[in-house]
C-alpha cells in the first residue's frame, strides 16, 4: 500500500501534493520561523502518537475570505498531534491534527457566536 501523508485542519484534509501547497506553504508564509516542539511520544504496536506544539512568530498577513487579519508579531503556540501508522517497518500513513481554534485565538480571531445564534 502506498504511503499517505495527511494534515487535518479545521475539518479539511490535505493529502499528498496538496499537503505542501496548502499547509506547509501557508504556515511558512505566516510564520517563517515555524517549528515543532515535541513533548511526548507514545508507541502502541504499529501506531506512534506524538504530542507536540507548533510554534512561531507571525510576520506575514493572514488572509481570510472577508479580508486580511494583521497579526504581525503574534506568537503562535498551537497544540498538535501526529499519528504515524507503520506496516512492515515502513510508514503507511501519517496524519497531523492541528488545534485551529487555539491558533485563531492567538491571531486575534474570535468566534462570532451572535451570528450562529441568529442563523436560521
């Protein structure tokens, strides 16, 4: 079975060639010093789970559908979880889950509960 890499961000799943275009390029443009700090590693048979934090300093614009969020200088410290599925000594699948709600709060983007309450 071919190796699969996937990032799941805000309910969207990015695989293969789109993983680099959508997730890696976006985060690199937003915070060029982006890095991942590993906290815990758990091995459970053929599954490796990693608890980590994605960290960096925002220098670029954060483009959203309604416009640009100007958050230059904001520090990001986003809880993240990676799951590696191994088969026959090789990585069969890699999934990365990102705490988008935490990232948005650190960028100064907060949910609009009023719109959700008044929506039909």
